[in-house]
C-alpha cells in the first residue's frame, strides 16, 4: 500500500509547488529553512545514554500552544529530549519563541515523500514519534515502522469534513493506520470515528482534549492597562472578533455602530485569522467612518474606534481585554470555526455562528453548560452582540458557566503523559 501512496504523492507535490511558492511570498518565514522541507534538518546534539529522543510534530499555532504542558512534563521527568517540528511559518516562529529551552531542536516537518522523510529520519533518529491532532502522514509512519519506532497520535480528532473525506478511502486508510501504535482521542465521538475508519479498537483510547489543560498566564492589571493604551482602546467595553474571516468583520463593525447608537461606550478589536489580509481590512475600515489602528505599525497615537490585531501570538493577551468575544470562521459562507477554547478558559462571554464543525464536541459541551450563545446570521450577530454588551448580568452568567465547564473538563494532559511514560519505559 505504501508504494501506491509514494507513486501518487510525487505528482501531488509537483502540482502543489506553485501554491507553496505563493504561500511563501504571501506569509513569509519559509525560505530561511527551506531545506527542512526536504529532510535537511539542522544538526542535532548526540543522543544521551538513558534519555529517549522524541520527535513531536504539531502542525500550527493552536497545536503549538496546546503542547506546552507536555513539554514541561518532559522537562520535569528528565528521561526524554524532544525534537519539535511544525508545518506553518507562524507555528515555527511561536515554537522558537516559546520552546527553544525545552527542546533539542526546532524545524519544519519534511514533505511526506520517501526520499525527504527517510533523510530526516536518519538525521533525527527518534525513539518515539508523537503526532498531534490531525497529523497522520503515511510515509512518516512507514519510516517509523522501518526503524522500529512506535508512533503515538495524541489529542487525535476528526472534523466532519475530514471524516467524510477519509471514509471515501476507507480501504486505504485502514491498512495505513495500523502503523500507529496508539491513538489517544480527544473525545468519544472521535474514537468511534477512528474505529469506523478501520483503526484497531485495541489501539484506541479517549484521553480528552489537551487544549483544555492549557495554562494561560494572566496579565497583571498594570500590564493590561499598558496594552490597552498601546492598542488605542479607550475607556468602555471591548468587543473582540477572534480569528475572523472575510465578511465577519463587516458584521462586527455593524455591531459597533449599533452599540454606539444605543449609547454604549465601546470599541472593536479585530484579530483576523490571516494577518496578511491587512490591506483588505484597511479598505473596509476606510469606508466605515471609524478611526482605526493596526497593531503591526506600533503603539497607537491615541484612542481609536477599531483596532486590528494583525500580529502573531498575541491573541491570548488581546482576549484578556475583551468584554465579549465572537469566534470567527463560524458564519456563512465559512465553515469549521476557530477555536473557542482559550476564550472559554479565560472565562469570556462567547458568541459563535452556526458553523463550528471543527469544534463540535467543545461547542456542544459549552452549550450544555450555558457558556455560549449561537447566532445564525450576520444580522443576528449584530443584534445579540449589542444586547450582551448592554447587559452585564448576562455576560457574568456566561462567564460563570465557562469557568464551571473548564474545571469539569481538565486532566487530558495528565492522562496523555501517563501513556507516554509507559511507552518510554518499554
């Protein structure tokens, strides 16, 4: 089966080159370590007797943030060293910023083609391979089998879209999945889906969602005040658009306008999912009648109506300034949703659209706990956002429910570490 994959993946890589070059130009950050993509990892220190080497792959920013407790556990126990890879330039920058002291090396994950993967494997020489969430690369897993290395899939989940797509190729997915030694699922629903795809039931276990165990440092009040001043947020309420997509910013601007008409003192903080959309947002704001400031140009000269947080890795800080949070990529025509987890952990009142399929289990839990409000349309977003901004009691009720939900769902990292500890002993 692996030979079929190898035959198909090469033309796929060739066809993907134009898109990859466009992405490099648009987002930057790939050229400096382009050799990593072809298996040319940076030199790693010699292996140490008595310490296992773990190759941990986390695709992007969300997964990078989620692995922080795991890396801290490795450091505490002292019996393993971690080589960390990622797929995106934003994930790579975040890893360099946060985890340089917790790892023996940080790199880009190689293209999943035989020659590149094999080259990287001979350079890294891991004793255990860990794949975070949706990472299941056939060649990478096959190389693990050739080298006699176990593969652990952690926080594993399947979105509706991924599940439907993989079910069409179930006859292929099943055999390839057998190279994964253990799959630690984020939810029971994910475990059932993996079983239906042909993953051996005895290798599946639900350990919970590690993203619910993330410890988000709270900024002191003085630092929050300084950040607020730097951004240009004046006094009053702050409505946050968290990881927004096209169309959603216009609805949030309408909400701000409606809030002002209602007599509320409020500002809007927009954090687009892709910061390179800044010129598109500038054109939108130019015609809005609002004053605005982009975080990427430095401190604001004074208070403005709208702030665009077009930087990487600051959403957690921005969320702490918010009185109400709208979760992006959840209103039509978009689907999937961005993560509501960090805003819920920070106990912020949450709004989301109807299309949160990538976080179905989390949204279901938050809904059952009474910690979120769903809006169906752009117009309803405007109306409900203004109602909540005007009603502190409703916002406090959502906050209390988010706290209760979070406390009831912690512990996935501890259960994951227990499985890793067992595998390292073997």
